[in-house]
C-alpha cells in the first residue's frame, strides 16, 4: 500500500535520526501518521474569537451542556475538563503527573518524553505492538505469560511466540533462556517482559534486573530490538529482595538499537480498574519519540478517537493529593498480608503441587503433580468446594490473592488439597 506523503516525511526524519527505529517499524507503523485533520485544526484555532472547529456541543465560550443527572453527580469537577473531549494523546496534566511519578522513582526518567495516554494498559500494549509488530513476526517471551498476549500478538497481529522457561533450576528468572532465545532469532527482534509477572507473581531482584538489561543491550548490538515492558503490577512488591523498579529504567540510553516501550497505568497502580487510563512511554531519544507519538496519535484516532477525559481528570486528582502515596502503601500492605498468609499456607508439604517462586504482584502459580488435569481440578473446585481459580495449560493453577480475603487463604488451600487428593 502507498505511504501517505505525511507518513513518508515522518519516516525520512526517523531515518535521519535513528535508522534502527525505522527498520523496526511494522508496515502499519510506517504508514501511520497524525493527519492535519479536525483535532489538529481545532488546536490551531484555540483562542480564536469564534471557534467553529470541533464537533462538540458548547455554549460558544468553551463550556459544555451536561445533562442534569450527570452534572449533579460530577458537580465537584470542572465541567470543561469532565465533559469535553480529551486531546488525542491525552491530557497534559495527567501525562505530566505520570511522568513526574516516574522521575521520582528514578532520575533516569528525566531524559524521557511525556507518555501517551491510552485506554487502559492492554491498549498501550496493542498500540505499541501495532507500531512495530508485523504479520509473521516472532515475539520472544517467557513460557508463563498473561493469556491476552495471544489475542494481541497472535490473533490480532498474526505473529508467532518463541517461549523459553520462565525459571532456571535455581528458581530465579531464566536469564540464559532469554539470551538463547534472542541468539536464535536473527535480525530485528521483539521481547516482552512482564514484572511483577502475571501469572507467576515473580519480580526479579535488582541484580537480576540489571543482568536482564545486559542481555538485552548485548542482543541489540547489531540489530533493532523492541522490548515491551508490561509494568501492569508495578509497585506491588512484597519481598525485600525483589526489585521495585522497572526494567524499563535499566534500558534507557543504553543503545540506539534498543527500543524500550513501557506499558503501565492506573488499573492496578491506582486500584482504578474501570478507569481505563493506561500510558505508553517510549524509551527512545526525544526527537524520535515525538515522531513515534505522532504515529500513535494516528492509530489512536482511528481506533478509539481519544481517551476518556473524566478518568484522566480523576487520575490527576488522585496523583496530586498528598494522601496518594500513603493510600497506595495501605493497599500494598493489605496485599502483603495476604501474600504472607498464602506463603505460610503453601509452605505445608503436599504431594499434589509445586509452587513457583513468587514475591510480588497479584498471583501465585501452582504446578499440579503428574496425573492431575488443571481444568478438571478447576471444575471440581467450583462444583464441590465453591472455589474459583484459573487453570492455565494442562498443569497450572493460578490463584489471584488480590481478589480474596486473607481469611480465605487457608480454606482455599485446604479445598484444593481435598479435591486433588480425591482426583
Ligand atoms: C500482565 C497484564 N498486562 C496488562 C493488563 C491489562 O491491564 P488493563 O486492564 O489496564 O488493560 C493486565 C490485566 O490483567 C495484566 O495482567
């Protein structure tokens, strides 16, 4: 398909700035650009005496006409912010607040441009993937992964997975497996890493994180390497040895061939699951990032138009509140208590399963003994014990301790043991 002159102009600039990024783009990523259409023209007309650009109903002075039931519920909020369109790439205050949160966590983030707002983390991942992932491409990732990656990269984008065992023989992250998978993939490569992990609940130590970064930097020596950092569970860490920082920070300014993408959001970090505010942060140099964001805005407009203003506004309010950090810590401590209860309950010996090492996030993963079928056990747990867990593959069961009370931990493990014994 022919490339629009505007997209070509962006691609030419990328070629001059960093050819590895252009080489990494998918055909859609090369075609994408933000057109000089309605949102662009509306921004140019901002401040005009009469602004007849955007298709949103206002009083002519920039104020919306909210309907009474909504206006009553949202009366504490500025109606312009709550009811009118968000910019396509997201509201500047929320982008700045999220960026500032990262800078506070790690000064290396100062070099990074503001993130793009998405409609949830899944959307940040799929939009990043649309930019770089072509049909037939391979995604390298550990064998224990969130099932939705299959929908994004295989079903949606017609790619293949190259897995490697998540853990090594010592029960820590399988660095060698990652390095081997990368070595076996010639040319442009793409890796997805999710820490703390869904489903395993594992976060590497600080040392492991640095070693993973070394492997990725080395693998990017002679070719473009896109790294999708899925940080959905960022901050939910319960073991003092587990890294609280993102792998993304370790990848900044390490190599022009390395293209790190940070996908995160308010879903778990602000415990605002229905808010649907995610962020896509590019770990590339600022000028190149501006072009990638322009391309994303084209994709954004064609997919969802623009993100929800209201949820962004609420996110801004939460992040600006002096209670925010304390509130998150309260949540983390609640989760930590459940985590410890689960660790204790799972420490009791059983012949029925092995527990994968976990120290963070919302989940733990059990590998059932040979002869037990995970889906059959899951069904029996529902029908005989009124207990719901998730089966993954033939042998794994995932327990989401985020969604159960601490007092339910022991009854759940006892019920599971009963069902396994009787199977
Ligand atoms: C690993 C991982 N990434 C991304 C997401 C998606 O987050 P969101 O609900 O914001 O799209 C989830 C949600 O469960 C997840 O587990």
